[in-house]
C-alpha cells in the first residue's frame, strides 16, 4: 500500500474512532514510559552502583566497557527486532508476539544481572537485557507509523516524549530506593515493563496479520541483503535525520551516563544529600522542563505543519546548556543545566519522532527502517563510554566532558537544517 493510501485510511479510521485513538495514545505513552523508566533506572543508578560495588578503583573504566559493549548489542538487535516484527504473522497482529514475549525474556535477563557477582557477569547480563529489550523497543516504536495518521503524529510524538521523560525520572526515583538491594530494583523495573506491555496489547488490539502475504525467501547473498537492510541510508533526508539524532544522542549520553560519578567526583551535592539522591533531583528538574516543552512543541508543530525549527532549536539549546557546569561547577548551576537540558530534550522528543516517520522511504518497511534509524540511538551509546573514558582520564576530566556534549548538540542542529522533504 502506498504511503498516501496508508495515511488516508488511517486518518479515516482515526476520525471514526476517536476514543479508540485516544486509548491507543494513552497506552502507548504508558508503555513508552515504562521502557524509559527501565533504561534510565538501570543505566543511571543501578548499573553504576553495581559496578562501583564490584570494582570501586576502576569503576569509570569498568562502567565504560559494560555500557559500550552492551550498546553494541543493542545496535544489532534493534533493527533485527524491527525486521522480524515486520515479517511476523499472527491473529493478534504483527507486533503483538514481540510486545508480549520480549518483556518475559527481559525479566529473566534482569534477574541474572541482579545476581551478578563480577563485572564480567554484569557485562553478560546487561548485554542479554539489551538484546531482548530491543526486540521489544523496535516493534513498539513502529506503532506510530503503523497506526497514527500523519497529521496527528506530532501529538503522538508529544505523548511518547512526555511519557519517556516522566518514565525516566520515575525510573531514576525507583532505582534510587534500591541502591542497597539491587536485585529487587532490577525486578521491580522489569515487572513494571512487563505489566505495561500486557496492558498495551490487551487494550489496543491490532488488526490480524495472519492473512497478510508472507515474505518470500530471499535468495540473495548476505552482503546484498545487508545492503538492502541499510538501503534507507541512501535517501538524503533519512541520512541527515540519522546524523542529527546520532550527534544529539551522543552528546546526551556523554554526560547523563556518568551523572552519578559527576556528583561523586566533580560537583558535590548539598550537605546531607547522597549522589544518587542528587541524580534524582536533577532528573526531576529535567522532567518538569521536558514536560512543559513537549506538551507545547508537539501539538504546535502539528498546527504549524513544521518540524525542523523545533529540532534545530532543541539541539542548539542542549548544546549551549552544557557550558554552564564548566563555568560554575556547583550543584545550583548543574540544576540550571538540568532545566535547560529538560526543555531541549522535551522539545526534541516531541517532534523528532514525527520528523522521523515523515522521512521513511517505504511504509512497508517502516519497522525495519526505524530499526536502522535506531542505530543512531544505539551507536552513540557504544561510542559515548569510550569517548568519556578518554576525556575523563586524559583530556581534562568532567569539564571537557560537558563541552564535548555541547558540541554534539550543535552538530545535531546543523545536520537537520539540510532536510528538504519536511519543513
């Protein structure tokens, strides 16, 4: 089906069943928030704390290796998950088997991770969790191009953006309560994800896909199939959005991935506040800014019919905000930085997802191409720990880390200016 036909039929369906559309958005937001809670809680609190408990002397290097290698696993499994869900056929729809099955596997991986007694076992456990988690994330991401009319994708992106922000601060808050009981923290976040996944599938039943034509066996060589798998990157606008997202995500994870250590070794929290509690405070400040920005930016971008200015502005603001903790390394200043970052991140999340769906080359391969685009999420997470290690240990420490994050934001803003097919 052509993209215009798909959009037209979706728009008609949305107009006829507005309550169903609202239910879809609400439950999509809940599911997206739970996924964000898991990644934020584990990546910001539980994993750094576990690594520090196991190897305090080499915690920066150990965390960098764990984060980098596991992100490489995510880099592979996200597009694979998207492609598999594109080709799945069931009476419950293409995505449902993965949306239900993957959280079960993820819960098992988190249970293993929580019991890991060495850094090597932590690495293996988090790699397994990343692999299964991306088999869930890819089909969940595909819901917007699958089931949301083009004219409403700004609103849908705002919902998922707000939910991701709320989920992130919730996950950090939950995880900070379990720094002395890491296994329980992992399980609580995993169960939250599983429960919201079941709710999403049950409350937003998809069209059966059992009668859809099954894809024929591909006789081409693995090299030719890989080239086809990455074919979306040959489209100029898609490639530019890919580059913009990669730069923005790299800047984000250079700083956020080491927040716990930043508040331990560089910027001291107020007296009586533990570093993990400080991370929660910063996350809450960011969340407020992000919520306000996302609630305004997504619907406004729909009304104006423009996406690029919002993405450009958000990347530029994020880049500028990173300079503040360098000029004044105090907790008060880093709180202002968190507010700037929240506003930028909320604007970016609420509009970027809509922008992404509008540069997809083919609707038939939406989940696959979104999976390829998610390499721009996972790839920088592979590089960020390695770059951060180099910066912290050899290139000026945490102040340089903030400056590098700011430069990445500026690059992200510049890249999206070249997109031609979207205003």
